């Protein structure tokens, strides 16, 4: 996925995918470079990590010739992260023919929950020739 577009948000935010199957996707992202003005991990950065991981799982589930596009995402921010890396684990909640839903839990290096997200993606046929 990361090689499909070298200027994607995955690269800009330094998201590294560690493991990926349709049922579970794990990735991490540095806090430094993804902070708000107070030096805390930006809530939007957590949402980008979550949507990236859930979308990868959705695309893997959709299979060749199909694409996954985000329909809905929500996030609850539980605690601040100030340094190191955060790790996201996207776990499939429902994998259907037209929708895929994931819960994404983001933790800090002490395995404390930083954020919980839920993502639903629409699965559709890719554009001809794309």
C-alpha cells in the first residue's frame, strides 16, 4: 500500500505498517512531527493513523479489482502522547460484500490507550483501467 503513492499521507506522517491481514492491521507512527502547538500528539494525526490502518484492512478484504473508501469515522481521545511512537491495531468488526467496519485502538509505548476509533468503509469495484 505504501508503495502505491510515494507522496501519500502514510509517508508524510511516517506511518509504518507492521502487519496486515483483512482481519487485523497493525501500524505505528512517531509522535514527533505529528503534534499540535502544545507538543501533544494531534488528535487528527490519531484519526489519520486509524483511517489508514482500517482502510488497508478494508482494501485487503475487498480484493483485487475493488477499492475501499471511508464512509464514517469517529474517535475518542483518552490521553495525551508526548514522545516516542503510538501503535494502532485495527480489528475487523464486520467484513461484508459492500461494507467493512473496524475498531482501531491506538496505544502509547507504555501500552496505555491513547485513542479509540471506529471506521466503516464502502467496498466497490475499481474504475476500469485504474
